[in-house]
DNA sequence: GTCTATATGGCGATAGAC
DNA sequence: GTCTATCGCCATATAGAC
C-alpha cells in the first residue's frame, strides 16, 4: 500500500465512474475504462477482480448519494413547507452535480433488482421511517387529499425524471439547444417548489 | 410473401418486442429472441439483416405509441382541466398496457440520442405545436405562475417516472409487495389529476 | 424459407516476464 | 505493481445444404 497504489486505484475508480455512469454495465468496456485511467486492462483485474466487482463499488458509491439528504431534513425542526423546499434544494444540487445518476441507477436496478435490498441493508436505510415522518407532518398541516406515498413519488418524479429524460426533453422543448435546456433546468427548482406548494397548501 | 412468411415475421417481431423491451439493446441476445420466437438464429438475419435493424423496427413501433395521445386531445373542444384529465387517462392506460416502455425508451435514447430527431421527422411531429396550444389554453385560464414547458414536464414526470422506477419504488414503498404496488399505481391516476388541478387552479 | 455448421470479431480474464 | 501476449468464450453474422 504505497503512495503509488492509492493513486492508481483512485484513477481507476474515477475512470470507472465516468464510463459506467454514462454507458451502464452492459455498455461499458473494460478497455475504455483502462484507457480513461491511462493504464492497462490487466491492471483493472489486479485491483478489482472482475468487471462486476468494479461495477459494484461504483454503484454503491452512486447509490449512497441519494439517501442521506432526505433523512436529516425530515428530522430537523422546521415546518413541512420549509422541509419540502429544502429537500428540493438538496436534490437539485445533487442532480446538477451528477446528472447521469438517475438513468444510471434506473438502468442497473432494472438489470438486477435484488441489489437494492442489499444496498438498503448495507446502509441501514428504512424507507418506511421516512414515510411515517412525512405522514405525521401532513396530519399536522391538515393535508388529507393525498397520501404520503403519492406525495413522495410526486416529489421524486418532478425532481428526477427531467434528468433521466434529458435528451428527449432537450429536443422536445428546445430543439436540442443545450444552453436553453440548462437554463430551463436551473429555473426549474423554483417552479417545482411552487407547484408542490400550490398542490398541497392552497385548499 | 406467402401466409407462412407473414406469420414468421410476426412471430419474430413479437419475440423481439418482448426481449428488447425488458433487456434493452445491449442486454438482449439474438439467441434469446430466436428461442422466444421458436425459430433459428439464422432466420432472424434472413428477415432483418442485423440486430440493429431488428431493434430499430421495435423502437420505432414503441416510440409511435407515445405521440398521438397528446395531439388530438389538445386539439379537441374542451376546457383545459378536461384536457389535462383526458391526457392523464390516456397516458396511464398506455403505460399500464406497456409498463416497460418508459425505461426502454429512456435507455435507448441515451445510447443513441440522434435517433430521436429521425423519429420526429419520420412521423412529422412538431413538439413546439403542442407547447403553443398548451400556452394558449393557459392564457385563457389566466395561469401565469408556471410556463407551458414546465407544466408539460411536470405532467410527463408524474405519469412516466413511477413506471421507469418501478423496482425502486416497489421496495421503498411496499417492501417489494407486488400487489400493493399495483394497487398504488391504479389509484395513482386520480391523485395525479388532483395534484395537477390543485397546483394550477387553486389560486 | 428454414435449418446446421462455421466464420469472425470482440471482450473479460489470466499467464508470465520485468 | 505494471506491462505484453494470449486464452477462452460468447455473440453477431454468414455459408451452404435441404
């Protein structure tokens, strides 16, 4: 475990992240990852035994990013409207920094659905806890026209889908003009907040 | 072009649809499609020259289904709330019949973004037309707190995302209980309508 | 049109020198 | 630890008999 080892492993991880996130497991090639890392294919198998193993470490790292934002916001001392706004802020920030994350995770969970349970167990995630907290807050606010499950799915949908569908929406809305789509996504945060706020509290 | 030809080609199409929709282009195997169709691998290449060609015909067929619902509803003589409800009804019906469509299209458009322009040209689709109509209706109703682009993306997100994210949501919400998730998706239609209605018209 | 057999290439993985 | 060379497999695609 010299300095050099660490550097090489880090280079591999970085390269693997870049390739896997864009191409997915099936689409990615070990050769491409090696090239991206500036090393040889054989070295990939030296550090990680197989493509699957290398992929798992990237997937786990990616998956972790989706979890923590929700919990600590929900547990904080704020009103529900404030919490929702904060969750949207955090999610949009995360997604802007990792725009390929949604499609990457969707694709690979479809390929291997069992991996999800493993992840949840590994990180001690209890989604039902989050639902319970949301439910309590909604009762407090007198919101009865929607269930916490549907509200959660609505929040996730409005935030995540436009990133997963970027190529489609970019064409549909702006004839593939990248700048206009970026501008659209940046302003979108406030529109999501307003949309959810109106749907919940204007009754 | 005898009876037998047509039957075989239809069998291939049906088998290819089944395999490609679930596995995607990279994940699908010609052998699996041949087995599913009850024929030999070589016959696939006899009818369609290559895997890519066979895939394209399946993708085109799948893509077509997403288009027409929106147009004729938007052009009909109804109020905006009625139109929105009808669009949601149509989309949910389409998605229940083809639950793999969202992830299939997302995955393959990411793999080959250029194919979208081809599709739009092929079918003479002008997304800007739809946005214009939506904008006109929104002005008529005095809706100014959201742009037609964001409203369209919200509608698509709320409808499509839960199908693309089925394995994830099924675990998060119901600990992988299929029946509960199905029930959730069936009741969801009305929650989407209510959510959008409140967000737009309760001001 | 449909089959069997085979060509062809690419990819993950390993052996072995340094 | 890092490289070159190569193995072994599997998937697409083709040749050719029937």
